[in-house]
C-alpha cells in the first residue's frame, strides 16, 4: 500500500539536536540542525488537553504526522511546520513492508523540541 501524493500536502522541516559548548559559561546548549527540508507530509491533529505543570498552564496538542520512509528519523528529532514545533514521540513504520512510510506521533506546545 502506498500513500498518494495528494495526502502529503504539507511541507515540513525535520531537525536534529546538536550540542554546542558556550565559551563563556562552558554550558552545553542545544542547537537544532536541519536534516531534511520541505518534506511532503500529512498532519492530522488528534486531541488537545490542558494541564498544569510547574504552576503554569500549558497546552499539549497531539498530532499524527505521516511521511514517506526515510532512514534515520528518530524520536530525538523535531518537526517544524509553519510557526509550530512538534516533538516526535515515536517512529512507527508501516505495518506491511516497514519501508513505505513512517507515522510520527507528535506533541506540540510543551517545549521547543
């Protein structure tokens, strides 16, 4: 089973975390590097819930993002779409061949990746 091109109507950027040492404080900082840009994807919002964390109300939105199979996509990466940042919570290959598409359960609004 294949995914038709019309379903993959969104264009996303997939980034991975890299670490840089701050020369003044010697702290390690996360710097996001683009791995793939303009990746065709389907983005489907699943649910939304409000929760309280650290005495601040934040919004977590769950979404399912589907892309054609790409070697090397991991849950440590993040996805950018327009002005939204999605944290990849898992990487699920298709049930048939495992190499046709990936389903990426994502959360949004909790942190910057």
